[in-house]
C-alpha cells in the first residue's frame, strides 16, 4: 500500500513513522509512506499557500492552486489514482470500520489542512472527508497520522499474529476484558481466582462476561449494535440489576 500525505509540515511525520511497528512495516515493504510539501507546488516567488478570506473575517485560508497542482503531480507520477482523504473537523467520524475499509485500498492520499481552514473548492478533490473526533486541533497532520496508524496495523503481515486484528476489542464491538500478570497478589489486590484455575473453558466465558459488563458500564452505546446470545443478555440483566454499576472493576485513582 502507498500512503501519501500532502502537508505544509512534513517534519511532523518523521517521529511517529520511524518507530516500532510502522517502521518495520515499511522495512518489510508492506507500506510506503511519503510526505509531500504542497508549498513546493506554489507558483509565485513567495511560494504563497494561503490568503485572506473573500467576504472578510479573521485568519488565512489555504489556496486551491498549490493543492490541486500537488494532487495532479502525484497522480501522474504514481500512475495509480489515489483514494483522496481530506482531514477536516467537519468530516465524517473515523471509526475502526473506516480503517478496515481503507486498508483494502492500494493507494491513499491524505490532504492535511492547517491554519484556519481551506478554500471550499479543495473539497471537490476528496473522495472522503474524515475527522477523528469533536475537539479542535491545530491541523490535520495528527489526524492523518492517527488514521494511517489504524490502517497500517490492519495490513496483512504487519501484526505478528494474523488473528490479532480480528480479536481487537473494537472489531468484536466490546471493550477489552481485564488482564493480569504476575504477581498473583500485589499490594492487597488479588488476581481473580478463575484465571489461576487452569480451566480454559471457564476462563473464556469469564472474559466474555467481563468484556460485556465493562462495555455496559463504560460505553453502553456500543452494546446497542451487538448481537448477544440469550445467555449473555440474561447475564447482563442479572448483573445490571443486582450490582452497583460503579463497583465491579478495581477503582481508578480518582474513583470510578
Ligand atoms: C472547528 C474550528 N474551525 C472554526 C473556524 C477552525 C478550525 C480549527 C482547527 C479549522 C481547522 C482546524 C484544524 N483541525 C483539523 O484540520 C482537523 C481536525 C480537528 O481539529 N479535530 C478532529 N479531527 C480533525 S481532522 C482535521
């Protein structure tokens, strides 16, 4: 897979992509990552990429010409037509399902906005407009890196165990179950006895139940989309009626 990033700040990408799994994925030829500074496609002497808004108002707006030129140059060079993603706070929310869809494509190109915004005509380049959530960042670079990270780890061969991606809690639609390692007791907090029992059937049931309970308490909206077995529904109902919803996990420092 080829992933390109059009940005005014290519230096931002060096750190995250030179570490761990993403680095190994590149070394093994599973993904190629390229940053392109669209300032290189500005045509005037000052290499201008932004200008004041028509109609007045504060801030500077990214101009269409350098971004159109940069996209056209890449399309010509790569020989393949990229799937173009515009990162914007007004975009559709990025989810695990979005990552799964994008991971099937051969060539992605992210256009990262910065500044106060971009000329509306730039939107016509995009196959999809995506946001990573409802908070204001300084630009689309971190969102593009977040999305690329989520996509790359789904590429065949990137994760050690091919089953890991399918077993992701979000792919199953549930939050992770609680996990423990040695010691069996730490500062008065004991590992649940069932995990020491060696009964793998019971452990599997317990983990699924814990994931269900945790999801019901912390992210009830996630459960709405899920197909639960009658036994699981019964289990949840019983526990939600009989347990104090705040008191089953080990408490967080600030209380939970
Ligand atoms: C929503 C605020 N806008 C009103 C004038 C201005 C604006 C602020 C910050 C426009 C762009 C940005 C930079 N953010 C992104 O480009 C961005 C983003 C984000 O801020 N949050 C979550 N996802 C994304 S994807 C791109």
